[in-house]
C-alpha cells in the first residue's frame, strides 16, 4: 500500500482502536470543541498562528502567507515528531486528520510517510467524522431496548445507574456525559459542560460499543441537560420505553441531596445565585426566603422546601406527560440510601431483563 493511505471514515471506523495513535492536527480550540474519541492534539498551526496567517492572506497576499505558513507548519511538525514520536518503531501506525483532510493533516502525513511509518490520513477530516456521528445518532438509538429509571429529584437515580454500570449493565449516563445533574442546581462548578458536539460524540461512542441484544439503562431526562440538547431520536426512544420508578422517603432524599450537592453547601453565595434563577417561577418573596434559609445554615429545611414546592410538582407534571409507559412503571422501593440498598436494587433491575 502507498502511504499516506487516504481512508474514508467508514473504512477507518472498524479499525479505529487498532491505530497506535489518532492525531488531530487542528488547533487547540478546534480540538477542545470536539474530536474523535481517543485522539491527541498536535496542532500543525496553533490558534494564534492561524489568526496570523489568515490576517496575512487578507492584508498582504496569499504568497507571503503561504511562505510563513510553511515555516510554521514545518517547525510545528518537527517539534511534535521530536517530542512525541521520535522513539516510535517502523511499524507504528498513526491516523491523522484535520478539519477537511486537507493541507494540515496532509503535511504531517506526508512527512511521517517519508520517514517510513505506515500513515493513514482521514479523507474529509473531522468534518466527515462529524457528519457520520450526526447521521448515526438519527439511527443508532433505534437498535436498542431502553429501560428508563424514573423518580423525583433526590431519589438516587444517578447512584443506581452507577451501580448498574459497576455490575456490568449497559448504562447511558447522560448527566455524567453532560457534566450536569439536570436541574437548576445541576451545574458542577469545578467541571464546565462540554460542547454540544462533544456531548453527542460521547453518546455515539457509548452506543456504538453496546450490544443491541442487551438492554440499555438510562435516566428519565428532559430534552436538555443543562445547556445541552439530547439528540432527537434518543429522546424519542427514551420516552416510549418501559419505566422503573424509584421510590425513596423524603427525609432520605434530603440526606442524599446534601451528600451530592456538598459543593453548594460549602459555598452559600453560589447556592443563592442559583436559587435566584427560580424567581421567575416562585417570585422574589419565596426565593428570598429560601436564600435566607441557606444563609442561616438551615440547609435541610431548605432542601425539603425545594423538594416539596419546586421539584416534586414539576416532576409529577413532566413525567406523566413525556414518558408513555410511566403509568405501568415497576416500583423500586428503597428503604434507605446505603450502598447495600443500591446494590440490591441494581441486581434486581439487571436480572429483570
């Protein structure tokens, strides 16, 4: 075979894990927005250099821009080879891509092929990968049987999914993938949400490795998890799937939420900022009262109030309206929030396929 080999994404996909490295030659910001799972970033031109070259194209001319671009590209590729790949053996097989499979990945692939490595270049680049993921998410969810874990806020749905995954079940944890707990207080201060494209890449990557003969457990999410949108076909399949309703006494739900939202308890000002988002629903007087409970350290009372006045009514309206089989849901009564309880509940679900 002549190298670099120019391969379509359909050709690459079955052997994606067989490449010794997947190299994203785009800039840092492009890589951060989304990339092929498992890729490493080796910019042929970094963000600042792309701006510099683009400005030269507009303000000087293409020839001068290309000369400087060649210098920068050659320097960057040499640096990546020297710092990351110099020790790689002759049989080392990298896959290289950029935005469209053009000059950036082509330059790196050409040099590596001249060294003697069996290099593959992705035809169409990231754009072709993204097209493939978008098309797959419109079809892939239809292959699976979903089991939807329902339950009001604080009932332990996320913990149950985590234990199911530990026991070997197929779990699609959208809140984990979205870095958000799916409510007005669901953002994780230490972990910003990914881009919409990265969120979709994570969903696609999980689904493509699942066995269609086995069920997929998923939480009863709304259309959006924080700022991110759940793909339409996945949402459609979730809402028409069998449900399991987790039941937990409200005092236990309060305790569970105090554990899961410890970061808000440690930062009262941050919690009050988030509570202010509920003003449009409950009015300034009610929210001011909740904020005062927070500042005075009456956290258990605050959480109980939020469950009773905000979360539970919203859940009761939403779940019946959006999940077709909720009225026939099997009830999972949890006596407490111990690890043993969640282990038992997960085993019951996992065995009830």
